[in-house]
C-alpha cells in the first residue's frame, strides 16, 4: 500500500477516535444540575489499590401525616416522585395566600399536556406542611385546598403533631440553616419552597413569592426528571460516546474504497 493509501487510512481511523474523545469530553457536566445540600459523612472506598471518597448526602427520613382528604400519607407512598415542599397555615393573612397561589400555578404548569413528559402526577408531587397543626384540622385544610383549587392527585396539605412537624422542618429540611438561623423555632413562618429529588436529597431552596426564583424551580424540576439514578445507570449510557464512531464507519469504507480504486487505476497504467 502506497503513502497516499496510508494517509487515507490514518485519517479514516483517527477521525472517529477524535470525535469520540470530543463528545465524551464535552458531554461531561454539559448540564448544570441542581446541587445537593448538607453532607452527612464522607465514605472512603479502596478498590484495586485506589482510594476514592463518596459523599453521603443528608436524606429526608420517612414520615406519616394526614392530608386534606383525611387520608394518611407517608414519604414511602411517594417513592419515585420529585417533591416540591413548603410550609403554611390557614390563618396566615400575608405570605401564605400568595405562596399557595404561586405553587398552584406551578402545579398547573406541570399538568399542561405540552409538558406532560415531566408534568404527570407520577413524577412531581407537592407537599404543604401546616405549621399551625393544632388549629389546622382536616376540615380547615380542605377549605384551604378548595379555596385555591388544589389538585389532590398531586398535592397534599398535611397536618400532624406540631413537635414532629417542627422537628422535620428544622432538623431534616434545614429551614433554620437556610435562613441563616433566623427562624423562630416556636413558630416557623417561611416563604421558602424546597426541592427534593427521588433519593430524598434536598436539591434547592427557592423564594416562593418571587417569579424568577419559581422559574428556576420549574427548570430544576425538569433537570431532576432527566437525571439518571447513579445507583442504577442505564446499560446504554456508556455507549453514547461511541455514536460518532458508528456514524463514521461509512466514511471509513468510502475512504478505503476510494484508495483501493485509485491504486487499481494506477496499476492499469
């Protein structure tokens, strides 16, 4: 095979390899995913003489409270769902009505058929915890839900023992930390909306009264919907960078055929 043929084959071989490395390099961290909050610990792993460290992120523990329909609801019942969480109370005269309206708008936007791919009730679920559970009975929650046309298929207003709910908000959802410690532990009143992923890890805090912040929340919900569970990676994921290689196979064949035909013509003459 002459020098020209060798150059042709070299180009045909290195083009797909270069494309593979380019796609693999650019594909990593191409999307800025919502961050994880509050590491519980770091675990050291040793494999094949190599040491790696994995962060164990704080996860929301299971709970069971009563919703506006008088039904018990646990976190376990919501397995596989992305959660949008806030606090409120039905006697609130200021931020709670506006906060509930905004969350209703968010819920409605995800019910839009055009966004059904992450808007159906099997994906996103909304939880509103009463911070005045002693007065927010099931009947009071139902009146509030009816007032704001809450869709109970994907939104629960929850009541239960006050000490349990406050402990959950302060120690698990870390509301005091997010507010810089400026939260009254005797009466939590916050406009914050929290985003929790399928693994029950907090992925964001948003101002429920700010339209720009809520737009960021909606975008992050979509990102979490597309996020793959690292504990169950797709068997096809590792082959995605090979697409350029497969796409250039016809080019390789064309180059090889061109070189061979060119050599045959030279041999005839």
